[in-house]
C-alpha cells in the first residue's frame, strides 16, 4: 500500500471543512488525520499528529516554527489583500479559493510526499516477558522493565498481547472511563501497518514509555489474531529503541506469535516447584530454549533458592527481584513502584543487562 500524505485542516466554517476533508480523501493522494476550529486546536493537532501538510484559513495560519516542518496551504472562500499577506507571511505554498480552485489544491496535495520508511532503518530488539505459571508477576516485570528502559534514556514501547484480560492496561493506570485506542484499531489496515499508524494508536505513560494496549474484551478474542500482532510489532520496531512484549500465560496463537518474534524471552519464575515445572514444559513446547533468560521474581527465603535456577535450567538467573510489600496496593491503583530501593535497583540492573545483550 502506497503511503499518502497526512493532512490537518483548520477552517472556520464546519461545512467547508467537511467538504474539503471528503474531497482530499477522495483524491487518493491525501488522508485527513485531524481538524481544528481555532489556532490553539491547530497547534495541538500539529504537535500530536505531526502531519505532512496543513490546510488552514488565513486567520488560523501559525508561524513557520509552529508548523514543525509541515507544508502549509491557505484556503478561504473569499480573497483579499489582507488574507493574501497572512498567507505569504506564514510561508504558505499556495492560496486556494474554495470551491473554485479545488482541483489546483488536489494537484498541490499530490506533490506532498510523506517520509519514506525504510524497513531496515530501525529494527529495535524485541524482549518478551513470559510467566508460564500464573501469579509469577509477568505484568509487574514487563511494565517496570519498560519504565526502567525509559529511565535509562531508551525509547520503549510495551506491547500487551493479552487480548482478553488486558492486565497491562490496569497495571499502568489507563483510566477505565477514558476512550483509548488499542491494537484492534489497527485491524482494518491488515498487514499494511506502518510506524506512523502505530504512533497514532500508542498510549503514552507519564514515565516516558508507550503502550500498545490490548482490547480486553470478548469480541477481540475472536477478531484479533497472531498475524495482526506480527504486523503491529514489525511497525513498532521502527518507532523506538526497544520493544517489550507482555505475553499471556496460555500458549495460544497470539502468545506463540509473540515468542516467535522475540529476540530474547525473559521467563519469569517464582521460587516454587510448580513455577519451575511449568517453565520447563512451556520452554519445550514453545521451542524457545536458545533464547531464554530467567528472572526470579518475588524472591524471599524459601526451600527453593535462586541458585536452583542454574541447577534446573543450566544457567543462572539474570535478575533476582526481591518481594515487595507495596506491589499489590500499587497495582490496585494502577501505579508503578518508584525505581528505587532493592526492587528498583534489581529492575534497573535487569534493564542494563538486557540492553547490553541486545
């Protein structure tokens, strides 16, 4: 699918804005991704959407610096010396009367070319976090690892593959009454998901990392498939320095897809026999022996010790995260633990180790 230029409209008359939007979309050379009805909304749309071009009424034309590199077209239903001067001062590439000069606007729009995305320009490593035994703390490790990467100055996107329960959404504090976009919003694009599409959907956490949220409903469990995540992760890798996958316990199609896409799989273990047993079975079934590393979570004094990981799996754990009394309360409130103290230092060391390996 050929990429088309992304436009933002800022016009005074709503009926004119609707006409221009439908006209540009029909040309096949432009896609309207946002609209504004005043200068403040326009500046916010430019900041958030980073369009390739802006079609604005002369009264809404921002400064050249505020355009953030976007091309500018001035459009109005009438023309005067004052409006022409505003367009010129704003650096407009053209001034068009609507609807008389709409064909000229279409020709100008067709000349706008979005930045070309090269497949190999950026290919961030993909780190899967997988807990074969329920309650091992997979969500805790995945979310805090993403925060640790961001704290270390590495742009990170956490991808939640748990389409039914979407535990990562609650863990990072996505408001339940806030309309958010999820991986389900990428389904109409099929395999043609681009980095730009992903950036439009990713939810931003206050600690500096992005989250590609899972839908968390019954319909999504049927409609979202492994190949949708395959396309989404391929696009996400072009937008950041590292990708963290939150993989659900069940080895269904989506979980297997996530493990297949990963460069490294962090297997989260508890210090109990069932956790070790489930991990051995899952690693064999999924065929991920060569890409595994082990993280002991909620470590406390018990009959089984972190040193037993090497005895059972042949390698020592790359991180041992101690038990913390505040974790359940923080998760209930959708908060991440501060990355300090013994737990914070252990997670930071894990992020550093994974970064070095990558």
